[in-house]
């Protein structure tokens, strides 16, 4: 049995949240088979995405499909770019996954509250190095990822509205 690895991060205050997309698999509000993840910008500079998978997301009985967890981490790491820009820039730009690796440490169960986290670790011109992980409420790491994202070529021409929204009653105060 592999050794269990726990995160060393501390919870952070939620600064803002993002508007959900309509039909996306991970965060779509109109996709009945989607995951329905909400993304939050944390004061720590992280993007946090609480989620709970259903039997629809199984790969094996009561365990999530690895592709589903990879999709959740990929989108969380994509939104981590916008958290980085929220705290460090005046505008937002499109980013694209260049490469990503995933390390599956523990099978992700369905029906359990989980949290995906991601943060830009380094920026080199148009390239951003991002790390991400999926943890449970005890901080046990289930999946880890390292990725390289590339910003759109003409940053001055491609500014987007990522839909930063103020927090409302019922939103988490810290994650």
C-alpha cells in the first residue's frame, strides 16, 4: 500500500468567485451529466474548486474515472491563471494547456466532498508553470498535477471577461 501524502497548505480566505459556463463538462450549469464545479479565487493566490462526483463519473465501482479528475484539475489550473491575473494584472487573457502530467496517488471516491486546488508557481513570458492537487477535507492528496500553460500570443488584443463575481450568502468564506 502506498504511503499516504497530505498537503501542507493552510486554508485561505475566499476573495471572489467566477461565473459558471453554460455547457462545459466541468463547470457547465446546463450540462446535466457535467460535474458542476464552482471556482473561487483565494487570497493565497490559489484557485479552489470544491466538488462531489456522482456515479455518472465512475471509472470503477464507486471510484472516479481518472479522465474526469484530470479534467477537473485541468480546468482548475486554467482558472488559476485568472486568479494570478486577478491579483497581478489589470486584465485577463486566454490561456491554453501546453503540457500536463497527473500523478494518481489514491483513487478518488464518488459521493465524497473533494477540493481541487491550483496555483501559478512561475511565469516566464507567455509561459506559466502551474501545480494542482485534489484533496479531501483531511488534506489527503489524491491526485497531483504539474502543467505548463501558454497565454494567447497577442495579450494586448485578447482581453476577456472571466466573470469575477462578488461573494454571496452561502458561498464559502475559506477553502
